[in-house]
């Protein structure tokens, strides 16, 4: 029996404000989940991530299977004891990563075989093994194994992947029932590429099953922005209203604002942390490439409206200097800023929802970030 | 007029417990100063450094001259506004770094000419320019320009360097008198290589001058440990009792404990932060190379007696995993631990001094760290 509960406290159109109760605490939704692929956000220890205001952390079963291995983590007390992160943890199953391996993997009805990119060892994921591993880790939210096709792809192939994803979802639920002692939740993943009929079919078939939540996968795989948004606006509002909806691996503040408007509750993306390490900072005035020469003498904080550990104490000029000097502290401060920025940003969306003024807030963010952003929103987590 | 005040509250033999009052706050001595060469400790923003318990940060005039330049920092409000570090800041003059440049520098009585390792531009340090720059930055404690010879070196050359260092010290004091609006302090540096008569002469000549404090330089330049310790035990106890004594660039916990016993008050060293980045951790039980396979399954914190952000939350096994996976978070957590460890360690020496049991404490640390440590204590800051 899942320890997850979800309730909606207010709505505006198709958007909703809610709370997700997990075995490791509450998550106010809409929520952004910082990505700690290997158990920690790159540059941030567990306390630093808390300080950013994170409510929930995402990790990745594929990466943890390779390093250090699921048994190892379980022996060390499970994923919470191991990472030191005390709040809820959602693990992606790693379907996206495995299917991205190309020649290194072979897929069949049973599951997928692949080789470790580190030592060449042979590994196998099945829908059952993936659920069992996540239960073994003690995660709060587990994701099913899905087949996440690239784009472009023909409709027949997309349909084949969607149907296999569905059959795997059914097997995942069966496996879940074998782990009664695990209080975590299991989310399904809606696939179907960018074919509206396939997506509609995937969503309605999965919605009939007793999943704890529903994700939209296969978005942000290299398609044009309009295609991804079409999937979100088509699918999200129709997913079961009483369960959380999660858009995987998306995206810019504009993408997230758009999806919140269409009823999505949960997000993850490597964009804030990855871009931070390259010196691209998100602000309430748009992105800022801190290595640019014009910031060398700029005494202002990265974002005057931000109260992160970076903006509280140092200037754009100092951060520019640290980046130009190749200092590791540059990446650490920039990551803390970007992660805090995303968390504050979804906090603003929650406040707007609570006070009934989401529409204008969403429009503002879309205008701000769609106008400028050539930044890829491709993600480690499909 | 310097804003520095120093008072000794208790002594045990030649060792002393005291407090240094600077324009940016108090420093309880003996104190360890973490090294933020370019304005921040590698991996730690200003708040993270505070969280480690640092009372004072060290930066380096040579490195700041190259990047981003002294004028730039002054324009941005001085070194405190620029780094975001609100406590006292001591800058090393960079003499050690300049003299290490070999063919890239030329020394004469006036000062030293050198080329930037970044862009080849020609630069010049004189005793006067170095004091003026540090005053311009607004540091709390400035160091004179000294001639820091390598080891081994002949006695005639060592004497020449010591005498030039003395003449430069006199000029530095004169320059200091031209910056009445700067409340910072100026410390002399005792040189003389490993020739006891030269060291004695340097110390007695400098002690007659109105410096705010006295440093022992030219130790930890590649000599055998016994040579460096002989200089410390010979020179430190005889330096003016009413002013702080600073041993530059030293060292292991054993080295520091030894020097505290002989009356040294201030220390800096890159050892904790540099070793951390390579996975060598200091603990109350000796050093620990966290990348070793035996730590892969070790559920204990790095040091069960430590309460740093790393030890509070994660195991040796998790830190091992982060290092093995090449995660930047590994370096960040390890640095926070090592810096905290050094700060806690000198805190223990202060407590032992206050309660009159320093001797046994020093013996314990020397036994623990001299027995094992093949680690170089060479430093960025002479």
C-alpha cells in the first residue's frame, strides 16, 4: 500500500495547487525536483540543497545501478541514509538513459539488456527488476520502466514503444504488489511520441490503472518546443485529477509555467544545475552569461530579487572573476543560485495559484524566457 | 594608525592563548586562517566558510594582482565587499609566489619585475607598492614584501636575501605611514633560511621596529621537517610578546601543534583544502584516503567526532562513491570537512591552553600526525 497522498487545495482553470504527502514529508505542488543523478546535486551536499529550499530530490536508478550498485546502497541503509537527504526522493527508472545507449543495449519484450559504460559488464532491466530495485532503495516515488523513443520517429515505431510501455506498466503494478513493506508510490509514464492519437490512447489506458501518479515522458528529446507543449496541453489536463502529474525532464521557466497552466504538478530538469556549471544563470530578468566581459565590473548580485547564498553575499563581478579563474567555487555558487531560482520560481507559481492570479504570472514568465532562450532543455532524465 | 589590538589571556610555557582585534572582528588565537587565494576557499563560498567556523580568511596579493587586478577590486568597494567575506582578511604579499617564478622574474634593490603567467604582461612589485595595494584593498592585515629563498641555498645568498628583506621591511613601514586612512595592520617577515645566526639577526632587527605583528617565513619550502621545526623553536618564543606571531604556510596538525607550543598565534596552509580535493581527509584518528576501496562500504562518517556539513549527513561510503564518480560535490564536502577539522583542531589547542593542559594535547597530535604523514606541507603561501 502506497504511503503517498495527494490533495488539491485550489485551482485556476486547469492549473492546480496541492500537496503531496510522502513517507519522508510533504511536497507543496507545483514543485520542482532538483536532479541528484548520483545521489547529490552536482556541487551541493544535502544541507546545501535544503538551504536552496528543495522539498524533494530526484535520483536516477540507471546511474545508481552502475555506480555504486543497488545492493550496496541497500546494505548501507537505503537511499535516504546513503545520500543524507532526509526529504522525499523520486527515482527515475533510467529507461531514457538505457534507450539512449544505442548499440550498447538490446530490447525485447522481457526488458532491456545493456552494458555498463564504465566496465562493460552485462546488466538487465525488466519492468519487475526496476520496481524491485526502487523498493529496495526505499524511494518515496518510483517510476516504471518505459520505452522512451527518440525524435523524429515513425508512427508505427512510436506505437510499438507506447504499447510495450503499457504492457510493462501492467507488469510493474503486479511487481509493486509484491513489495507490501515498501511504502513508496509508483508512477506510470505516458509515451506516444508526438502523435496525438497515440498519446491519447496511452493516457486513457494508463488512467484506468491504479497508479499513484502519472508522468508525461518522451518530451524534451530534441523536438521543437511547440511539439512538446502540444503534448502537455493535450494530455496533462485529462490525467486523473486526484493524482499527481509529473512532466519529466522539462524545462525552462517558460516551459514549466506553460505546463503548470495545463495542470502539471511535478517537474525535474538538469537545466538549472548544468547551466550553472557553464556560467549561465537564471534571473527574474532573464538569463545571464556570467563569463561575459560586461559582468567583470558589475557590482550587483546575480539577481537582486534572489536571496540565495550567492546573491546574499557576492556580486556578478566576483562570480565572473571566479569563473574566469576556473575556481570550483564559481560552479558551487552558481548552482546554488540556479537551483534556488527554480525553487523560488515554482513557489511564485504556487502563490499565484493560491491567490487566483496564475494566468498573468504564467504569461510573464513565458514572455521572458521564450523570447530569449536558445538554451537546450535536454535533460538527463527524459 | 593600525586598528589591530592583541592581548594574551593565558600562557603555558612559551605557548599563549590570546585575541586579535581587527577592523572586521576578533580572532581567537591560536588561529588557523583558511586560504582563499583568489578571494574564496576553493569549493566554499563565504557563508560555507563561516559555517566551517573560520574567523579570518587569507588571500594572496600576487594572485589578485594578476586576476582581476587591484584597481578592479578597489573600484568594487574593496576586498570585503568584493569577496563577501565579512570577517578579517589577511593578504600575503605574494613574495613567495613571485620568487618562485624563476626566469619570469628579475629582482633588484628596488623590487621585483615579473611577467604575468596568464597574458605575459609586465608587472612590478616594490615594498611600497605591495603595502599600498593591500591598503587600497582594505585588508585587515598586510604582509611586507620579502625575499623568500628556496632550499637548499648557500649562507651568503641566504644572508643577502635576509638583509634585503630587512631593508624592504623598513621601506614598508615608511609606506605604511602614508596610508593613515587605512586601519589595517602590517606584519614583518623573518627570513634567514635555515641558518640560525641569520634567523636570530633577522628576528632581533625586525623586533626593534614598530610592526603590528611578526611572521616566520621561508619555512615549508622543501626542507626536512626537523629544519623547519628548529627555526620555529629558535625564533618564535623570542618575538615580541605583545604582538601576534604568524608561521606562514605551515602545515600538518603536528606542525601546527609544535609551533603553538613554541608561542605561534597564527597559521595558514592550503593543506586542508588541497588535500580534500584529492580525497585525503584529516580526522581525529589520522588521515584517511577516501578513494581507497575499503571505504566503499564504510557506513561511518569521515570523523565520528566531527560535526561538519559532511560528517553530519553522509557516510565515508557515500563520499567514496562521489569521489569515484568524479562528482564535484565530493570535493565540496571534503573541503568543508578538512577546513572544519583544522579549525576545530586549533580550537582544541585553545581550550587546552585555557585549561593548562596544552603539553599533553600537543604530544598527542604530534604522535598522531608525525607517525603517518608523508603528505607534503608545501603551500601556496610560503
